[in-house]
C-alpha cells in the first residue's frame, strides 16, 4: 500500500486579547501581547528581539535586521521591503500573510508550525533552515535557495516557483504538487528532492535532471 504524505500541522496562535500599541521595539526587547500596526521599521536593528503573542501588521521593513529574533504565537501581515534579514531567527506558531520583499535572508531559520500565505519574494534564502510543519499557500517565489536544509512536513498550495536549489537538502514528507514551476525554471540539486512528492507533470520536468544525476543516457 502506498504511504500517504503527512500534512503539516497548521499554526494556531493565541491572539484573543491584545493591547493596541505604537511601541517601537529595540534590540533584545520582549514584546508581549501587543497589536502593532502601521510601523516604519526600515533599517531597524532588532537582533535578538522576542515577540510573544503579538500581531504585527502593515510594516515598512526595508533593511530590517531581525537576526536571531524569535516570534512565538504571532500573526504577521503586510510587510514590505526590498530586503530583510532573519538569519538564525525562530518562528513557532506563526501566520504570515501579504509579505512583499525582494531578498529575504533566512539562512539557519527555524520554523515550526508556520503558515506563509500570499507572499511575493524574489529571492528566498533558506539555506541550512530547519523546518517542521510549514504550509506555503498562494505564494510567488521567484528563486528559492534551500541548500543544506532539513524540512519535515512541508506543503505547497497554489504556489509558483521560478527556481529551486535543494543541494544537500534532507526532506521528509514535502509535498510539491501544489507548486507550479515557471517556464524555464532553474532547478538544481535534484538529489535533495528525495522525500518529496511530485505530480506527473513535475516528474516529466525533473526527468532529464534525474537522469543526469544518475548518469543515465537516453538513446533511441
């Protein structure tokens, strides 16, 4: 009997009671139980800042530095910027909708029970990331660097991919069937796709790359 692909667990952030606030966080802060919106955090240094049970929406985040920050039980929405740095950050029980960014630097990112919805990202750097229970829904991702990552229970739904590099990746129960590869999509590191589920059309797209990886020759 064929083994079914495990679906990721969706986040359930606890945001019943939040206090509206115009607080501007600083590095290392603990931001707890606040509803933050209409923020200009462009160029802000928020390394190590912790967000707990927060809603953070309508954010101008161009050049924001959130390295080693932590988001737990949070809902994020409508962040904009040409580049954002979230390297080695941790997200647990997070919903993130409406992200618009040119370059998202997320190497070493840890994601647990995360929903990323309606995102538009030109370059998504997830090198060395550790991901458990991630759903990507309605996302347009021009170039995804997933080299050296470890992903478990990841699902793409109604997404578009312009490029994907999984060199050295370790995947378990990653469902790619909801990802449409753009014409001319650049795909590298196909050996790292072991553990993924693809549909018939994706298999045809990957066939020449898989043959090259295995050293197969196709002759009439």
